């Protein structure tokens, strides 16, 4: 059994760790509420730009935007993987990375190749260790990501699709369901499917300036950017929720460890006292 001094040192160390995890839990809870508000605030814009894109795309049947054209064969796949910049958020990043890795293995078995765009430091490090071809990246977006910082990274992938370098683009991120549950998902970003874009219930009459194809190009690009920004907001809310839950679990585990160490310490102290009393009684009896 370890000595009393060693046990006291361990208890003090675990208590300090619990203070840190408790503070991180409270910070994550505060950031989680703000991240959820930003996620909900981004939804009306995403829905409106989707509505406009659907109407414009159906209003011009003579012009098919490249984002709407499905390729007959798929040889090159573009991956956009959204992860966090920091850790200590449970299995959040591991789940989305495992999903991406499993899909990459499936595509390799089908003879497809891929290039990767990484949003977030954890995903970038994972793909570099995996030996994947990372063509664009952005890290250090902070707690309030701005669309301006994402545009350049996204444009590399969109230009690759328009120039036929990519036949399909897939988006990986963590969808926020509730505080206790987050789900790693894969969504086909391009070509845009009919389910995602939807069919307008009516027709809108547009006056185009300068030309219909120019306007449609801009609207479709804004729509894709809105989809990725919404996924980024979902991932940010998931990150803070997962971190809060992970830090709460760590704090609870630290409390259990402290209780166990305190019990061991009391047993060791009681054994030492009993031993001293026995020696005193034995010495007195010998005299």
C-alpha cells in the first residue's frame, strides 16, 4: 500500500485536474448556447437562397448549370471534411474521420481517386497522416467562423468540379441533433440532387441583369457556400456540446477517483495509527 504522503499528492493532483475540467465544462456550456444561436440564425438565409436557386434553375430549362449536371462516370471525387481545430471533445472528430476513411476505402475499391479539402486542424492532421492529397485547407477559424475565410478554400473545390477535375464532391461534417447526441454524416454536395434543391411550387417571373446564366452562376455559388457554412455552424455547435459533455464526464470521474483515494488514504492512516498503538501497548506490557 502506498504511503500517506503519496496518496495526498495524488489527491491534490486529481483535485487540480477536476478544477480545470470543471472550468472547461462551464466555458463550453456558454459557447454552446452561442453556437446554437448562430446555427439557428443561419438557417433562414440557407432556406431562402435554396428557394431562389430552385426557382431560377427551373425558370431556365435551356441552360443547365454545371452544378446540376450528373456525370455518367465517376473517376475523381472531391472531399470536404469539416472538423474542429481543438480536441477534448470526445469522439466527435474520430467519428467523422472514421466515416471518411471507410468511404475512401470503398471508392478506392471501385477504382475512384480523391482529393481532399480540410476545414479544421484535426481533419488536416488526420488526412496528412493518411497520405491523402490535400488540395486546400483552412484552420484557426475560431469560435465565430466567417464565410469570407471559407470562400477561398471552397472555391478550389468548386472550380475543380466546373473544370471536370472532380466528378462528384462529398461533404463530411457532424450534424447537431441535441446536446447529448451528434451524428457524423456524409452528404453529396455536387452535383446538386433534386431532393436537396427541391421543386418550386410555383413559377417566379425574373428580369435578369446582365444575363440569366451569369445570375444563375452567382446564385448557385452562393447556395453551395451557404450549405458549407451551415454545416460549419452545425459542426461548431456539436463541438461545444460534445466538449461540455466530455468535460462533465471527466469532472465526475475525477470526483470518483478522489473518493477512492480518500478511502485508501484513511485506511492507510488508520493502519498506521493501529500499528503505533500496538507497539505502545506491546512495549508497556514488556515493561
